[in-house]
C-alpha cells in the first residue's frame, strides 16, 4: 500500500506561509494591477459612449476597412442600447491589462525558451500546468492573497492567458530559417543584433498570433473574474445566473461576444502591420 | 604567402572525436567509424592553400563535406583538429570578438538558398554587413546601392526580396557580400539553386566582377562544369577527404583515382582542354624554297597527301597538296611556291578545343597552333580533336 500523502496540507501550509511572509509583494501587485485597471476603466468611461463608439469605428476602419467599421459602430451601439456599456468598458480594461502583463512576461520567456534548451524543458510543463489546472483551484489562493476584487480576477486571467504568448514566441523564433540566421552570423552580427534585427522581426507574425490568442483567452476568463469580485460583464453574467435572469444573461452574453469579435479582428489586423509584401 | 592555409583539418561530429581520429589514422572508413562509435566524420584531414586573388573551387557530391569545409574557414563550424590560417593568423584560436571582426571585415559569404532577410528591402539586405559595422544609415545605404548597381540591380533598392526572381535574389546575395568590401568571399553552392541559363549568366558575371575586383574566392559546387569554368584551382572531395587538387586541366587529363575519373566522365571536355594540350609536332614540313621533287620525296616518306609549308623561322605560310606538287614537278618549276595554299586554320595555344571544331569541319588541313610571334608550336589534326572528345587525351602521336 502507498502511504497517505498529505498534499492538500502541504499546499494549505504553503499558501498560509506565503500570505504571512510575502504580503508586501501581494500588496504591491494589487496596487499595480488594481491601479492600472481602475485607471483604464476611468479613462474608457470618461468620454460619452458615442465618442468611444466613434473611436472604435475609426480604428476598425483604419485597420480593416469600411465594412468592419460599420459592424463595429452598430455592434457597440447595441451594447450601449442594452445598458451594458459601463461593464463592457470595465471588462475591456481588465482584458487589456492582463494581456499587457501576459505579453510582457510571455515574450521574454518565450525568447529564452527558444534559445536555451534547459529553459525550454523547464517552461513546458509549467505552461501545461497553467493551462489545464481548473481555474477555480488557483482562483481560491488568488483571492486569499489579494482579497476579493478586480486583482485576483486579473491575476487568474493572466495565469490562464499567458501560455500562448510563451509558446508562440518560442515557436516563432525557432521557425526562423536557420540559413538566414547563419547569414547574419557569417556577416559578424552579435547575438543581440541577430535576436532583435533578424529573429524577432521574422517571428513577429507568429508572436502576434500568440498575442491574439492571449486576448481571446483573457476575454474567456471574464466570467470567472466576475466570480472573484471583479466588476464588468463577468459580474453581470454571474448575477444573471444566480438570479435566473435570462434577459440579463442574453444582454451581458451578447456584449461579451461583440467585444470578443472586435478584439479578435483588431489584433489580427495589427499583426499584419509592418510585414513585407510577398510576390 | 597564401591567403588561406588549411592544415590537416578534421571535423568530427560527436562526443568522442579522439577515438574517431585514432580509427581514421588506422585506416578505418567513414561508414565503419559511424557504425562502431556513432561519430560522424565531416571532414577528414583536409589541407589546402588558397592564393590571393584566385577562385578556389571545392567540388564534391552532397555529403562529401564541402559545405562543412567552407564553414570551417569562417568558423561557422569549429574544426575539431587542425588549424586554419587567414592572412597568416590562426583563426582556430580566436575568441568571439576576434571572430566577429574576422567575419565582418575580412570575409563575406553567399549562400545556396540566398538567405536574404525577407523583412528588409533589397538595399537594406545589400547593406547588412555595413549595418553590423554600425555605419551611419546614409553611408551604408549609398554603398549598398552601389553594390546593387554593380550586380545589375539598379533601381530595385526599395523592393523586397520576395518580389524578385531567384536569379535576382542571388544578385542581392552577391551585392550583400560585395558591399562590405572584404578580401575573401565564400560562396556555398551560390548558383546551384538557379535555372541553367541564369546560372551561366551569373557565372559569367562573377568572372567579370572577379577580373575587376580580384577577390580571393572559395567557391563550393557539385557541378563539375561550373568548377571547371570558374576555378583557378579545384579540390575534389569525397567522404570528407580531399582526393585531388589541381587546375581544371590537370584534373581532367590526369585524374588522381577512379572516383575523380568517373566524376569527370560527363564534363564537357572540349571547353576545358586547350589546343596546346593536344597538339603535336607535324611528321614533316616543307620549306617554301624547296623544289617540287624534294617536297614530293619528303611527303612520300612521311606518307602525307598534303604538307604544311613552314619557313625556317617556324612561321607557317600555307599548305601544299600532292597533286599540285606533282604538277609543278612535271612542269619542272624551281620551287613549290606556286602551289602554296595560304588558307590554313590557326589557333592560339590557350584556345579551348571547343572553338576548333568548326574550322576542322571545313578543311582537312590540320589546325596550326601558333605562339604570339606567329611561330608554330604544333598542329592539331582532326583525329586528335575526335580523340579528345572520347576521353583519349590525344597527345600521343599515332
């Protein structure tokens, strides 16, 4: 017989230990993330919704053309019309901040993993862990560390959305034609020159596909974040479920979908910027 | 002093090169070593010198180690044993910084599949080496542009490589190598990926550039015709070892072993073999002042129906035919001068024999090989031209 392994106790003790000893760190993260999200929420809700809708439509027009601009204007008008404007802007703020941090952490880690076999071997299981562990399992410790509110939701979102940034950066750099890298070497380029002027620009389309994935995953986490006490559309969805309010569910649900389509198409179009034309 | 000196260089891929080296010295083959130790012998005891201003061709089939050898010269691959000297400096002991300096100042490289940077414009590609040198943008763009002009790509500066044909892309690769103005150019199967017509055009362009720039070029190829056309010296490789080094003609006329011999079977020999290497001395000549009967006797003894007429200073003035000499003899003429036909095909000693076939087809008179002063060095009879085609070297007088 295998003796009983008190894994649960260990983890509980670990979480308690971290709470007792690293509280300053959690407070700092809470201030940083919370502050950024609050700031963005305030900013997005500052102008009248019509001005924001116009800005979104202009962005859509510049990036993808008139058709998408018309869709954007109509779709966000619908969001505003069903009274979901403010929660949608709150959710946008959370998604953008989580994406920003996921990219800021994920791309450097991905670059390291592409250039170093040891880092690669260490990072892979961690990424698998982050993506497959049921979200609630780390939402609980997150709430214990950061308290109820926007921050634990954003942290859980960050953890869940980070892996594609690492994976696709890693893949993108590895996929760069080795002969091109050899050419750079043959002309005496330094490792940094090769990374920043050859590998990274050539990997950029793949990396941007990763960023697109990060945004989509972050958005799919908003409901969970709502449970942790973050506001936004997640909170509306949770409220509609707990009060069996089908109408509210439809209104908040459709707003999530509209925001998702908008962010997906915009980030996709952004990844094509700066790519050379092919024949 | 040689520009590049490669001295007993080995490249063994694997974690136990010492054992592999020992087995090589005991005469084991590449395949045996790989089977017994898992070590892959990339280059086996290569030694050669490349002189300043020459095109040195390394030729071999795929897997013969030729692409590894060229990468040992700028240490994109580190040799396992042996030394490589460039301008008298041992590059095998250089540290990273010295190596970068060597690669960026002294050597430039052209790649088989071009290896251009697809995200940069043509001129940004051409000026890449200068960017590595941290030259100001304006200066490097100007020099990149000049290099592009040199390879015939004027006006394409702001296109992207993806918009260019294969031949044009490799011109960009060539411009990138020329722009840094290094002494040495390494060309790894630079023209192998191109269509035959474009390839020939690029070869001609390279020779033209070379006559002007006088770089030291190490050129890798699997194409013997290309090797023969470009190479001042050619090294033939097999299984990581160099089996023969020589000029195109040396390799063609005296192959070192059966492998080289089988390699050169398909080559267009007529473009490599020159008139002087198949010429022989005529069995007999007559002097323009000879009387008809003297001339006739000489021709009969040598069993010739026609005979070259040569002055005593070895200048050929023409040819006489038996019938005409017989006629003069009956007429009791004083000399054969009246019978001399001055339409004799002539050639320089360095003319490839490919250029002699047309002349040989028009007349049965042997082609006279003359030096710069117009003195005869020998003749090339038709039979020797035919023999050269079949691989007989045609130098023995039969």
